């Protein structure tokens, strides 16, 4: 099933919001190891979704946003999927805190009415 670029952008933006929600749950988890594990898994899954959706964005979309490191996003997805054993929690946190906001701001410009 093929998805149009706007649907992919929407998928990315929703996954970014879910990463934030799960990060809040992780931060507010009071040391609950089950909750922490679930939130970590959910964050990584949503980062994978972002990377996969980015892979399918057309050049017309990515070329409008040279400020976004598209190859690094795709590469990070590959690390999450294929080198899952080497995923560093601090790196994931850095991605959420510092890199997803740039991606979100850029892609919001592609939404109708934004």
C-alpha cells in the first residue's frame, strides 16, 4: 500500500508527538522498570517509523528542507533496526530533545493551512 507524501509527513509528526509522550512517561515513571521498558520500546518504535517514513518522502519534499539531515535520520533508523543492541539511551534522548524539533518545524510547513 502506497502512501502519499502528506500522509508520510503526518505519520512523522504523529510519531514525534508519541516520542515526547513516551519520554514524559519515562521521566515520570518513578523508577517503574516495566513502564520504563515499555516507554523505551515505544520511543524506539516511533523513531523507526520516522526513519521509514523519511525514506519514502519524495525529493520535492526533502529538497525544500535542507536544514534537516535526511541521510542521518535514515541512518539512525537503520541502527535502531539492525544494530538494536548498540542503541545508546543518551543518544535517543538527544535525538528527541534536539533533533526532532527541527524536523517537526520543517515538516509542519508542508501541512495545508500551516
